[in-house]
C-alpha cells in the first residue's frame, strides 16, 4: 500500500508576525513540493496569550481543515524532520523522497523567506504578497483587508513604523536601551520631507507620536483613516495593521522590529532602515536636529523616559565626535526631570569617565549599581566601568575584583571586553584574582573592533587605542566559571574557535616554539577537529615537560586525557596542576569539575566545597557549593554560599531562586 504523502507542519511559539510568516512559508512549500500543510497553532511553551483564540482571525471551517489537534500532531511529528535539515542539500531529491514516504516536515522558520540551495530566493520573495490571501480569514477581517488594499496597494505609499510603547512605559523594558528599536523622530522627519508629494502612512504603538507627526504632515495617514479598529481585539488590530503596512510600496522602520519585518516579508520585499533611504549628509543633519531637541529639555518629549531613550542615541553620536562635554551637559537635565530609567546613570558615568571626572564617574557607577531594575547586561557593564575607574585611580585590587565580577557574569558583552582590555593593557588586573592564564599571550591575542552603535555603550577609541583582546582564550580553559550560557558553549562554536585561531596566527612577536603558543595551538586544533586527541596529548605533554611548574598546562593535559577516556591519567595530571598551587580556589574547583566528569561524585563535591571556602570573588564557585548543600539538605550552609553568590552577581536569578529554597 502506498503511504499517504507527508505534509508540512508549521508551528511558532511567539507572536503574530512570526506565525503568519511561518504559515506563508508552509503555503509556499506545499505548492512547490506537491504536498499539503497543517498548522500547530498551540505548540508547547507558546508565549502569546493574545493569540489564544484563533477564531478571532480565522474562519471556523478553515481552522477545522488546517489546524492540527494534539493527537494528529503527535502522530505526524513522530517521524518528521525539521525543514532546516534539508537546507544543506544540493538537490530536492531527499526532501521529495521523505514526503513520498509519508513523513512530514516541521517548519518553524518565521522571519526570513525560506529557500533551498537549488532555488532562487528572489523569485520566491514576491510570491509571498499573494500567499496571504490563501489563509482563511473571517469575512470581517477580509473586508478590512480589502479596504487596506484599495487605499494603499499600487499607490507608491511609504509606510513608517515607530517603536516605543512598552520600551518607554513598561517594566522591565524601560530600564535598558534599545538602540536597534528606538529611532528618533528626526530621522522620520528627514525622509518624510523628501517625499511631500507622495502618500505615506505611519504605524506606532505610541498614538501620541502619530498625532504629533500629523500636525506637521496633514496628509500623513494612519490606520484609522482606513478602518475603525476600536472595537477589535488585540490580535485583530495587530494583524490588520501589519497587513496594511505590507500593502505599502516600501516599509521603513527601526533596524530590529519583528512587526515591520513581518509586514515587509508578507509584502514580498525587504524592509528598509534609515541608512538605506537617507544619505550620510542627511543622517548627520537629522542627528544634529536630535541633539538640538534634546538641548531644549525633557519637556519636548512625551515623558522623561522618552527623553532618556532618545538621549542615549544622541550621547553616543556626540561622544563618537569627541563632543563628550555636550553629552554630559545634556544628560543632567533629564536626570533632574525625574527620568528613572536604570541605564541613565550608566550613560552619565561613561560621560564623566571620558572627561576624566574619576570621582564623579565612580559615584555615578556606585549609585547606578544600587538600582534593582538594572538589567544583567547593564549591571555587568557598570561593574566593569567601575573597575576601570578604580584602575585609573591606582586602586588595583578593587579594580580587579570589579572586573572579575563583570567578566564572569557577561564575558561576551562588548563593553566588558573593551574595558577589560584597557585594564589588561594598563596592568590594572591583579593576576591572583583570576585563574591561571597565559597573560602575556592574552595581551597579544586580539579580535576585530566591535561595530559601533550596535550593542555597545562605549565609544571604543575613547577607551583603548589597540584592538580589544579576545577573552575567549580565557573561556577556553575556564568557561565553567562563567554564568553566561552562551559563553559556556565556546567549545561547540566553530566561528568563535576559528576567531581564536585567527588571532593566534596573527601574533608576529612571539615565536611558534613558545610554550604558550604551542599549548594553545594544539588545544585549539583539537577543539576544531583538525588533529586527533592523541596528537594534542603528545603536544601538551611536551609543553608540560618544558614548563613543569605551570598549572595551566597540566590542567589542559588532564582535560585532554579525559577527552581521550583515560580517567586515571586525567585525575593524576589534574593533581599535578593542583600541586603547583594548592591554595588556588580555581584549581581546586577545576579538580572538582574533572571528578564530576569522570563520575567520582562524592570526591568532586568535597573539592567544590573546599574551593568555595578558599574563594570569595567567584559567583559560579559559591553557587555550585550552595547547590551541593541544597541537594544534601544542608539548608543553613547552603544559605551562606548562595548569599555570597547573590552578592557577587545580584542579577543572576538562579541564585535568588535557590536562596528562596534554602530559606524555605
């Protein structure tokens, strides 16, 4: 009996735009590969409560025919493969055979137009505009879609999206900056003024902004000019605004906006950002206009929070032009107006840092760190900044303590890397505060500068002249000390390992025969899969023979033995590492981690608890000890370790949660 042909199963856990694009992708795949598609609208872990009632959008008969119930989903998904597993194929043969055998394909892609290597994505992209009409919306929704088509399609309309809403007014979003989401009004003004004779429509989650623009541009449309959505649910309003935006000739929006990105994909075109539609001169003029408005005072904004978010953009632009005094002067009135955004003291501390106002910068940093709303990333940046200030003030031990806390919390955060590089280049980091590291090599092992105005508060040339260090060299050996999950996945990240290798091979003032270079080189080659573990062990053993007093080289060799499955030799070699520095909490902890790996749980726990008694600066060590005590039911002892861990990294929620259990 010939099996029934497999289907494409679309599912997304998130919100409207991504789910619609997933459905359009399924429609496209079903058409091109002679199959049907189904939608799993309620996947486990879905986090969009406004979409809990799909009948608000879709016709009941269409839901019945296209939506999967749990039983059918489980049956179809049992032998399904994700669509991305076919993206490396050179031909459609394997995909076609999979479908022909009655097996299904899971489609969770929701923001990009999906194309296989054998397809032309530019031929596929425009088709998405019509696919939206194959979805079974209700008659009322279809009616308003028709109104939007009649008013906007083919009229040369520019659609603008301004993202504000919860960023300005809601917890926790208002307390960190959103440089890729918040674009100042002046950029929209600049583009609108170039197209006064062309129709335009604006969408925003902050209605006051649209009203403000319509005073300046009376012909500017908004959704209410097409249809009255006041009596509709949030899901209905979101979809209809998104659909209306997709009917425009061009969609202009912030760099990261799921809403406008989805609209552009549905329209069959690419979403545009301001760098696409304005010249460099126009961007500069718009930025100067932003600065002039900020200088007029916070009352020219919707509220102090909006003033703070727009100021964040203006301040970085000013500091990049070495106009730090202007940035400093513009920040204080916003603070005085009552803006309580947790990131604002961070920005002002940076301004004072650039200007050499060390005491003021440190006080701002100290006060900022007391704010309970500070985001984890911002807490790490402010902690590292305080370390850099203390280093400049010759308080080397305190500087190192602050950088250690920042680094182990967020070692990949660009600001932390740049500030840490400055401190390392200036010899402001006490070695004893850190695990064994080849510091001389670390100074030389660098990476490219980070892109400005992205996820970076700092203006790099104001902090360091040289390129920043690649601190992945530290994480290659000590990732267990990091609280950041992405940092801990270094050994599985090909691009990060390759970047380390590129940095190592670029060093031209250290001979290849140097033990530090040979040790790191052999370890990297093994991690990248370029040499067998036996060859890496031989190289590491040779380095240990030449440098018998260096605990790092013993540790690396021990872990290579563990990789090779030689538990006995791994344990003996880690003991050699520990013998080099018996009181090092880091080496004792490393021994504990190795014992966990080879299955000696009881001895491992003893080592980790001993490491925590020796240590007072590393949250991961304190947290691991607290977790062991919790598991044993030793709640009072657990509280001691977990309180230390929380004090070292107050934004790490796991410690807070474990502490509640210990206190309960």
